[in-house]
C-alpha cells in the first residue's frame, strides 16, 4: 500500500493522507500497477499537467479515482493541500462494482464545479479526521468512501453531459 512511501502508514488495508501534514513521500515514480482503490482530491500537482478552463464555474481542485490493476506513475510538486484515500479492494469491492468510472484504466482528473469541490473536500476531511482517531471506525470511513463514490457518479454524468453540450454548441 505504501507505493508513495508515506511516513505515516497505519495499516495495510486502509490509509488516508492529508498532504498538508505529509511532506515526506516519493515525488517521482516509475510506472507501477496498483493493487488498491485510490481516491484523491487535490489542486494540480503534476508538473506537466495543463490547466485549461473548461467550464465557467470550474474549481481549482481535481478528483482522481483509480482501481486495482491500474498502471500509474507520478512526477509531482510538493503539495500544500489535498487528501488521498487508499483502500484495499476487499473493503469496498461490493460498493465499487456499482460504479462504472471506478474501473476506467487511466489516471485522469475529473474537473469539479466550485460547489462539488466544497462538498468533496468536506467528505475527504471527515474521513481523514475519523482515521486520525486512535480507535477509528473502518465502517464510518467506508461510508464516507461510498458517499464520495456516489457523488463522483453524479459528477461524471454531469461532466459527460457538459462535454456533449459544449461540442454541440461549438458545432452550431
């Protein structure tokens, strides 16, 4: 689970990182196949990421969801904010199979609206706060993960509709 060499790893099945508190991790990696689900919300960190304004109410944060067997590599700047939830497949497999986007084979950023951004940052923070408790509840954290996935499903649907709308309008 500790591909990025986070210094605060608690266990091998579930880990949540707040980048504001985690400065000591691997900033650049070779390609790896992950064996877990990973959800992250963060401002752009990738050194080669191009930020283009796609929508007028677009937020400054991006959401990433990756599943087991995805291949990924990273080359990031030092983050000052953001969260990542890494969870073993067996903890959320039953829930994750309900969402098509979870099984996409690429690590791509989902653009968020400002309202979406506020809601998701809050859910990630609540999951992180629960994880920081000495006797955290895995069930509560999995519930937050489920909420994040549910909202992400809505955002993917909205995002696809916006792309179609912009494509149609551009053709007029």
